[in-house]
C-alpha cells in the first residue's frame, strides 16, 4: 500500500492508520473530537500528499481544459482557482477537481487520490485531439499539506515570505515556506479558512515539522471527514461517482452549458439539465446522539425513498447530520423522513446545505 513521504513522522506522533483511496493514511493522532475542534477553533494540519497533482501546459492548455472539463478554464485569471468536474461522455462524474492557473499556458489540476489514474488517463486521451498541450502527472514529486482553521493564516505567515493577506479565497501563489519553494493554495476541504501548501516531496518532513512547531495540531482523516460533512462538501465514492450526474449532486452550477464551444459530455449534460432527476442529494438533520451512517436506508412512512451517503454526529453542532440521495418528491427543505439505524427509525428533516458556515 502506498505511503506518503510523511508516514514515518505520523507513526512517530502516534497516529493510527487506515486504507484511504488505496493509501496507508493517518486516521487520527489523539481523538477525532479534539482534532475536529482544533480546526474549528484554532488550526489543524493534514497530510494530503496522496492527492494527485497534474500539470497541464502548452500554447493550447487553456482551450484543451475547456474541452476536457465542464468549466471554462480559459476564464480563470492567473493566480486564481476554480472548482471543476471532469465527466464522461454520458455526463457521469469521473472526479471533482480544483484547477489553478499558474500562467497563460500552465495550469495545475488537483485530483482525488483514488481517481488519479482515471483522471490522468482521461486528460491524456482528450489531449490527443487538442494540439500543443502537455499533461504531466507529478503527484510523486510533491507533498501536499492542508493547514486549516481560523488561525491558519496568522500561524503560516510566521514561516512564509509571501503576504498571505493579499491572497483571496481560491487563489494560488508561489513563495517560500521555511526557506523551501512552495505553492500556496488558499483553498480547503473543511469549511474554514486556510491553505494547502505544496512542496517537493524531499522537503516534506522539514515543512511538516516546521508547521507543527508553530503549535498547530496534527489531524487525521476521521476529523477531516466530519469537518467536510458539516461544510456540506461531497466526497468522491460517497456523494459522487460515475453513476451520478452533476444535477443530482447539486453541482449543476459548475457545468457551463451556455458556452459556445464543445466539451466532453456537453450534449448528455444538456439533456440531463432538462430532465427531472429521479433522486437528488439533500442534507438531513436529526435529534439525539445516534448518527445516520453511509448506506443506511431513508424512508417516508414505509416507502423506501433513498440512502444515506455520509453521516455523523456533528461535533460542532451537537446533533446528527447526514447527506443522502432521496426521491425528488421528498427533497424539499422541511420534508420529514426517517432513517433506519439498525432497525430503529430516526426522524430527520431535510435542510439546505451546508450544515455549518464559518463566521467571517
């Protein structure tokens, strides 16, 4: 099983590990609750070096990505980023991505670890039709660290030579972190402010420890999951997959059908946009302390209407929250449903996502 360059450091810190996307990743160091609260109240540090880093460059890089993805990458300003989807010809979601524009003719695409090879294959296959463009998978060359929380900017600024206050949300800049060349991405997956710091894999241990020395809490994937769930952020393999289209997942706004040019999946997505979806993604909240977990069935009276994709007892809110795909007629905000939790029905209410928003 692949390990990140920081595996030995995680073990030294007492982390327990789990298989995530085929990687041996730290799931927690102390307690899920303590790590979750560190991110909500101060700052936490995640090793996300399993993620894929793909560089797209060349004179036709922008027009190529316009064709390969559902967004218009050519409209991204240098130094900015955009959330994107890469779909197949039928409109199914291969992966959700973040696209950063580094220069007129150079982009960085961050993909999910489990979909690395599928995304690289799709991009290279689509590049054949688009002229002068290069697609390079440099995932093994870099380590990626996510520093998230209300104190993230203040703490990171102590070891960075770039003015972080000048970087808006969804932007990227080059700088030095503890004298190491790095990409500083003001993005994240927790609902908090923060940065994803991308450095050469050879410097991963140095940068990881220099950030911990600032008093930042190391955090594992368990807290990352409850944080992203509270923020209503989808996880591939749970809320997203090849059988799900963007309109079911509430991501229709990402698809730019109004463009004059063509992109992979456009005709199928145009048809799906006009079609009533059989099931759609909703947020659910309940009471008490029992959590609705992934794959639990959702009912209205005795009618099976859907299935939970992600669920937990929210550490921040103190009550159960879940995301689920349910039949469209039961998806209105305020609809009352029940989730079967090991033979016991838990009443839950459909709410608008996200469950949690940070105060700005």
